[in-house]
C-alpha cells in the first residue's frame, strides 16, 4: 500500500552538469561524459533506496532535458540550428531544435540507464519518456506543416518512435513506463481530443504498467508566475481526466501538494491508479511526514487505498541536491505514517 516514487527527474551532481538549471551544460565530453552519466544514475538509485522509496527511477541523469534527451536520438531533427520558441502557450521561451524531415530513431535512446537500473535494484523500476503532445510543444516544425493538422501528424509520428523505445524499455525489465504530458494542462481541448489518442499510440502493445504525468511544471519562476494567474481553483485536469479514465493508460500522476487543484477532481479518474503529488517542487521547505500523510488522507476520500501511489508533484531537477534528498525522505516517511494511521 502507498508505494512511493518520484515523478521523474532529480538534480544532477555538479561534476556532471551545471546545477539548478533546466537546460544545463554538461561538464564532460565523449567517453567521460557517458561514464559520468552512468555514475550519477547509480548514485541516485542508491539514494532513492536509502531514502526508502519503493519504486526507483533513473532521475533522468543522462538527459539534458526531459524532452530534448529523447529528441537527440531522432533522425530528422536539426540540433545544429536551434531557434527561440515560446513554449507551453508562450509561457516561457526555450531554444529548441527543428524538425526538418521524416522522423526515425537512430537506435536505442535509454538502454544504458534502464539496464543500469534493472541491474542495481531489486525494487520496481519506473522509466519516464516525454509524451507526444509535449514533444510537439517543445520542438520547432519545418516539415509537418502549419496548424492543428500538422501538429497532430507530428504527434502521431513521435508516438510511433516513443512506442519503439517503450517496448525496448519493457524488454529491459522496466515495470512502469510513464509519459510526461505537462502540455495536457495547457491545451485542454486538444489534449482531450487528440492528445490522449497520441498517448495511447505511444503505449500500444505494452504489457507493463503504463502511466501519464500531468503537472503545472517545474518550480521555475515562469511557472510560479503562471500559477499566480490561474485563480483560486485550478480545474485544468477536469477536461482531460474523463478522456484518460476511458483510455488504456493504467496510472495518472498529478500534483496536489500546495496546489489549488480541487481534490475531488481525482474522482474523475475512476478505475485508474492515481499517483498523488504530495511533495511540492516549487518550495525549498521540506514537508513534514504529517503534512505528507495528511495530503494522502485527503486524497483517500476520492481514490481507493490500493490505487493511491504517493509521488512528488513534478521533477526535482532544478533543486539543490540537499533539498531533493530531504524531500525524498519526507515522501517515504509520510507514506509510512499514512500506512500506520490506517
Ligand atoms: Zn511535471
């Protein structure tokens, strides 16, 4: 009951990359960079186990960014000539690569991290991939054409590539494959209309557990400012949850801690496992086990106890290592307290 995990990313050690940045520069190159990525992955496997988490991830140590890490292994994308683009409905600017021709995987994307995970922990492992709609929102297009039709075509093309990698991750021994779709909270109608279909295409044929993570983003200033415009009640999930409840995806990860999401929206996910965000990623304040257990208690009004999985609101990548570690411990201790209370 209450198996704990992180949403996905963890801070990179300062010997691997610049710290507290969303698109950090690597500190090594070539073979030594590969070794450093593997070392950082191992370090975080151990740290998650020591903190007491039940489901272990790679902490996304081998990717510069959760979307671009995947795109680097895709043929048809020009990384040499990045362009500035407003992403998440122009919430903030990012330097993004461009799609210039038909898309194809160059080979495996995350074999190294997945195999390291499987070899070094006996606990369940979760692996994250960007969702098709969020990829489309984090890359410039010069190939699929203008408008919604082009976006849908490109999303379906990415979904096929994601599916290839997801099937290979499953063969590596991954127990849970999670697609990250922060874009679902931004393009509400499109998410319910074609976003969920593209997601199901990405998960086609998987027999392991499948999940989708939908959040209000990392704890960066642009996101904090955006959240301040969303009013007293954040009802974005209301649009996409019914479509997800009808979908083939097994688990939905959402943010709850310190957010203005009405808890009762969880009831729209009837039948699904719910990864409840009980750790805030936009605050350095460490949650107490009591706070975590209280949030779990509130969510239990709307989801059965065997379907509730305590999680972080989002990735911890831009935080300091020290704070992230303490937050992992708070997550595990809070879940233990919630178990004891029941
Ligand atoms: Zn997130």
